[in-house]
C-alpha cells in the first residue's frame, strides 16, 4: 500500500493577478526540471491543501498547485463576480505562461476532474496526460443526484434533516409550499446565502455543509461534525459551490462527453471509488468508454474523498505510472 510522499515546501509561491479584481494563489514545488503537473482541487470553492503536493514524486515532478478564483488563499476570498468555468480555464493558461511551461500533466479530482477534462478539450496541444479522480461531468443528472435525485435513497435520515432545514429557511424567506425540486433547493440556498440577515446566511451554509459533509464522509469511521469549522469559510465556499450549480457550471449539458473527441491521444488514468455517493461511477465509466487510451481503476472499498488510504494508494501509483509514460517521450 503506497502512502503520500514526504512533506515538501514550495520552491516558489505567490499571488498572480488574473484580472477582474482576482488574484490566484499558486505554488511551484518539486524539481524545476521535472515533469510539469498541475493539480486541480474540487468544490468548486474548496481550495488546495499541502498534502496535494505529496501525491507526486518531487524528484520527478514540477508540481503546480493553485487555488481557483475566490477559493483558499486566492483573493478576494469568496468573490463571485467574474468567477466562471471559462475564467478558471483562462487562469490555468495565464499561470502556465507565467511559469514558462510548454505542456503539463493535468490532475484533478471531483470538480477538478471536470476542469481537467474541459481544459483538455479546450487546450489539447498543452496536454501531456490526464489523471482523473471521482469524475464529475457537471450534467444536470450529476449535480441533481445530490439534490433529491438519488443520494437521498441511501441516506434518508440525513435527507430528512436537510429537508427540514430547507423548509425552515423557505418559511423565513416567505416561500410557502417549498417543493424540494433540485432547482428550488439551489435557488433557496443561493438566495439565503446572499441575505442581509446573518442568521439566515449561516443557517443556509451550515445546512448545505451538514448534508454534503455527512454524505461525503460516510465511508470514514466516526460521526461527521461541523464543530471547529470557520463560519465565514462555510458561507463563502458554499456560496461559490452554489453559484456554479445555479449556473449549470457555465457549460452546456453533456458538453464534456459531446466534445470528448478533442482530447488528444495522451495517457489517461481514471480512478473512482465504487462507494462514491457524491460523483457516481457511471460518469467515470462514460469517460473511459469514450477514451480508448484510458485506464479505469475502480476501488471497491473507497468513497469520494482523495484522502482515503485506498485512494491515496491509487493516486500515488497513478502519478508514478504517468511519469514512466511521459518521461521516455520527452
């Protein structure tokens, strides 16, 4: 069983002005002569973490990590203006050019896998390979699975708690007869997060975080808790996530699969936990079927989280395998 590589510090880190009032935080780690790889975090809105550097051999990789607009250490934190999928893809190109990188391996999990595939379709000439974890295709059927179109059947008690929180919010907001349609849920939460009343804002953020957190961590031992979570971070990270969901992630429905032929013939490794209840395995299977050069690894005992031991093992093996594929061609 593989574990993370030892902790490392960035060789360079800073804030890059990408326009529109946004500055993205980035890190340049590992070997400057190594294979360039960019790591794309999930969410949208979650931000990168130091352990993401440890998925890659620092002697073989030049590891680029950045916080997407409004996320993590990027500034201003939580800003929704000029924050779309197209902006994030453009930011990746701005960062690549700033760092003087010609082509790179793109590694993303969950929403990061969405961005990785969209980047591969938009800038195929800049791609060395793809590593995808827990693929999210951002179709209506994908994000609505968590909003009353699938996940609630596995977690009825969690869903009932969430439903009651939403009904309470709807009453306060003056929405009688709240019907729990996915679109209505997103609209209510988005509206509540933008309310003038601080108690409504925090209630909405905690309701969303409580429901999604319980689902995403169900494969771990112990009861999920929001104790110790920063309220401002919950509000702003949740605000970005719902901003994207409310706008259908700023892409056409099924856009990724419709344009999958644009992905070049580069190595692709897809990893998915069979017990993932956030991003369903059918999405990774669809990408695998559409990309003949791809390898799909289904982890029988893993869920959604990249930090689960089985997932770490698979991701580290994937980065080592990818280096073996790319280095002879360089």
